[in-house]
């Protein structure tokens, strides 16, 4: 086991008073005691320092990449057998090590990293070294957490990662999902004793009795500052605070794989942690919490401050304008309603198709989707104009509303039930729920159309708002789209935050939907359910004119004669005008 030893340290002069007055750190941040600061080109940097820590207490520290900070804990009680030291930064990697010159097996590098110190008998001091990897002026927070001999040791049976005892959670993310994995824990033991074997058996006296609870904690929406992260990561570092503030997503046994997938939420800060529980002694210990925003702070475009692409904003803003009109006037302007619903129906399936079968870029796919949606909307309008089938049109509209309704059902915690991780069960259930809407309203198509106009039209406004302000309501349909496009997405847990912004936007959505439905029901209650198709009207008018001899239009010449007459008139325009008067010679 890796242990820490106390190195001889040199005391540095205290920070000059004028320096601390000239350059103020953010609220709650401080130089390590005994640090000597240098001012270079208007910036402050930490040259060297000694950071005195207390067990269970957070300390904020400023790091750079050229000089290490020595973190020391003194006067550790004799009943403490393990100390987990951890450091957290928002976007810059930090190196934490047992030695001043770190090696692969004695150090860790990342935004959220920790080390486990197994204490020797009579040991009362621990030392670690901190520095940033590739950036200066990195604000970070550090804490050391003690555990007793009956507490399990996080990462004590590590066989996959570099550290012999690895309490860290390793996180990878894509635009679709977030993957966390961690090393199995081991049973606790007293100072000086040998560590329990990790492979001695699977009985109740081995590590196989341990249980793992995975917790998730959402940062406030639209908050990307370092101070917000540091203040909230404190709530996910110790066992009691994790249970009080986090949401337990699932529990794992030792037989389960120690990796979990979550739905990715770009731009939304999330903290994950794992509590390992020993049911025999009823003791627990926490791993090192890890955070992610599922986006990059350093990219010039599409970074954490602006997750949505420009093309996405244009697409959904235009859709929201049409949707808002449909919400209040869709049934009155029947052809506009058909175009809107046909656009959504065709565009959705076309986007899925080209994403599945092609490798085109996102912007190209979105442009093609918009073109396909326009064509689909026009085709639906043309189908109604020619055939006048209200049943066909209402089937399409009912499926659009049913799709949204079924997506909302599986957006709730019901969607995370284990049975729905089977794709066959999920899609059969989803399809049945979606088809239930057009079946229930089969006998009252006008009400179905007005409901679809109000609910779907107002939801398009929610999607447009999500392009500018983060809201979880956008994931009502986005989670389903991810499941269609990614075969492995069924393994991901789809928890999302529901905070102040979401309540406000949900209220706006409900207000628009209820108002739009109410206005249209009152306005259309004395009107015919649906207007007659234009082709049928034109056909009837033509028959009427051909049989009614009293109608002046009955005496209109046939089309061929009218065209011939027009051509003659055009021909006369280009003919040379004949001069007036006598042109023949006089006879003698």
C-alpha cells in the first residue's frame, strides 16, 4: 500500500500586506498560509507554499504549474486508519501526489482527483503535493476525509487503474451519454494489519458483501462559475452530506459491473459520487466526487456558454413562430395547420434516416431536414386538397400528438424502470401509448386537431427557448431521439434537473396550450368541423356550370376555342397595319 511520509519543509515569509490589498482573490479564496506571492505583469502566482489542513475541512487554494504546494495534516487521531485527500478544479487538470516528484503509481491527474493514505501505527501526520498540470492561477478546493477501521476503503481492490488503492471515479462524456466507472472497494482494517484479500472468496466475510449506491447532484441551471461548483461540490464529498443532498440513482452489488451510464446534458453541471456500504458493520465511505458539464470551456464556438449551434437556433426559432400561430389559429387556417404537422412528421423521420445511413455534418443534416419537412408539409396539404380525406390528415396529426404524449410519459421516472431498458418492451409500449391518442379521439376529429394545435404548437416555443436558455423540458423529445439514433442509449439513466427555469417554462407551456385550445374551441364551436377540400368545390362548380343554361358561364366557349382566340389576338398585335385610301392605279 502507498503511504505518505512527512518531508522537511521550509517556512516562507508571510504574504506582504500591500500585496493582499492590491490583488484580491475571489470571495472565499485565500493564499495558503506561509505562501510567498510574486506579482508579474499584473497577475499573481504562487511560488511555493505550505498548506495546513484539518480533517473534514475544505480549504481553497491557488495553484500553478511551476511550483508544488505541500499539503499537510497534523495531529491525526489514533482511531483514524485511512485518510482520503482530494482536490477539485473546474476545468484545469491538477496533479496530486504522495511525492514531490510524482510518478505514475503515486499520483493522479484530473479535475477531480484523490489519494488514499493508509496510516501506519503511531502515524499522526500526512503529506501530499499539489500543482496544476498546464495552467497558472488555477483556483481549486481541497479536503481530507478520515475513516475508521470498520469503514470500507473505496478503490481498495483496484485492478484496472494505476494507483494501488484508487478512490477516484473516472468520467467520460459525449453529446449523448456520460460514462462513469470506479474500482471496487475493500473491507476496512486496523492500523498495521494486513489488508483483506480481494479474491479470498465470495462469502459474507469478504468484500463481496459490499454494496454501492450511485448518487447524482445537479448544479443550478445556467451557472458555470468556479465558485458555484466549489460551493456545491462540498455537498457531495462526505457520506452524510451526499445522502442529504444527492439523489440516489441506483444500487450495485459486487456482482455488478462498476460502471454506469447517464444521459448527457450539455451546459448543465452535474456531480456524481458513489457510497460504498458494509451491511455487516453498517459503515460507509465515499469515493472522490467527479463533475462534468458535458461541454468544453475552451472551444471558441459551441462551448459551455453557447451550447446550441446557430443553425439550431434558426431552425427552432422559425418553427416556434409557425407553432405559435398554429397554437391559436391552427384550426381556422386549416392548410397552415396541415403544413405545420406535415413538416414535423416528415422532418423527424427524415432526420433519423439520414443520421442513420449517412455521415453528413450536423448543419447539412439540419438543412436537408428543413427541406424535407417543407416538402412533407406541402404533400400533406396537396393530399387534402386533392382527395379531401380528413381521416388521413387526422391520423398524421394524432400521431404527432401521440408521439409527444408518449415521450412525456417516458420522460418521467417511469422511463427509468429496468423493464424499459429492453428495447422491444420499450418500443412496443411507446407505440401503444402513441396510438392511443388518435384511437381515443377517432369520433371527434375537430377536438383532436385543436388539442394538437395547442399542445404541439406551444411545445415548439419550448424547444426554441431551449436554444438560448437551458431547460430540461427540451429533453422530453430529445431523449427519445437519442434512443432512436443510438443503439446503446437504453443503458443510460435519463435523470434531468427540474429547477426554477423549468417550472417557469412549464407554466408558460401550459398557459399557451390551455389558452390556445380554449380560444379555438370557443371560436370554432358554431363553425363546420372542417372546410370542404378545394378540389371538390372546383369539381362541383364545373358540373354546375355545364348543366345550368341560365348561368352566363354556361355560354362560355370551350377552353380550346378560348385559347385559339387569345392566340389570334396576340398575332394581330404583330401584324403591320394596312394604310387607308385607294391603292389601285386609275384606269385610262
